[in-house]
């Protein structure tokens, strides 16, 4: 039995709410709730769809929770990936609480330097995931990469991830192709937060990826451009209002 399972084995649906310390983020109706719980002196993450919209909970919700828990178990022992402790019921599971700052966190935006060593460890971690035949597919989201003590890299939230077993035809090809998005996701974070650390070779990889995406997925590119345009307009309006 995994270390930590014994600590949290007495948790159940009818008593877990009393141990909630804080809820992370503001989930939409189609997202699971993520809460930090503290039980018997130890903290853990509780991911749950129990009170989500029934249309989500009884269709994708439970399926995603169960699948994500299985992926954590596939990755068990991989440095930089939280340990999955146990399923509470069909709607939620308990996993290790990582002591790290997400790249979307306030400390990062207040000027906390993200080192070259951290990005190198992120790439090593991506390689470790792919070696276990798991592709994350959502590393463009700054909430999913955490920087711990000593520039240790962690990755969380495998709701969008896929496991490609050996029996899948051309499995290595699929891992290589899909895995490219994971490596590009790390490079995008590096370009956004630490552009001075981005090498010429890494910048060329990003340009090549964006060109290919523009050819294969033109609607997605147009949607992103429209979203950036709207964001700039909101920011400009906010600056004008503050100046007045």
C-alpha cells in the first residue's frame, strides 16, 4: 500500500468536507473541484465532481476522474508527479499535495526568477512521462507546471492526458507526435516567463510548430488571434479608465 494511503483511509464522502482547508481556483460547471485537505497532520489534494452539474458529473465527470486516477497510478514512482492515494468514491480521489508554486502563481508574476535549470528539469520530466507512454497534452496551461524548492519541476492535472499502451498500432509514432505538444508547451512557458533564456534553436521549434498548426488547424488559430485581440482591447480600456 502506498505511503499516505493509511493516513487517508478513514476519509469518506460524509466526513471529508470538515477537513477542507482551501479550494483552488474557480471551477466552471464542467470542471472538477480541487481542494486542499488536512487530515491527521498531513495535507493532500481532493479532486471531486460530486456537486458538479449533473450533465457533466454523470457523463464525462466520473469517467475523467477515474481515468485520471489510473494515469497517476501508471506514473507512480515518477519523480515530479504526485502520488495518487485512493478513490473516495466514484466522484473523487485523494492525491499528494505538492509544495510548489504554479507558473500562474503570484510569486512568478511578482518577479520570482524561473531558472534555466527548472526548464531543463521540465523537459526531463516530459521525457519521463513519455517513457511511461503518457502524454499530458495541456502543458501550455501555467497552472499545470509547478516550481518547487531547488528549482524542482512538477506536473499536475492529467485530466486531458492520454496513455498509449504498447498494443496500440504505431504507438511509438503516436507518442512522438502527440508528445511534441508537451515539449512545445514547456517552451511556450519559457518564452512567456523567461524569454531571455530561450535559445535560437528553441525559438525555431516554436515557429515551426505554429506554422504547422496554422496549416492543420486554421479555425483554432483564428480563435486564438481573436481572443488575444479582445484581451488587448480590455487591457487598453482598463489603462484608459485608470488614467482618468
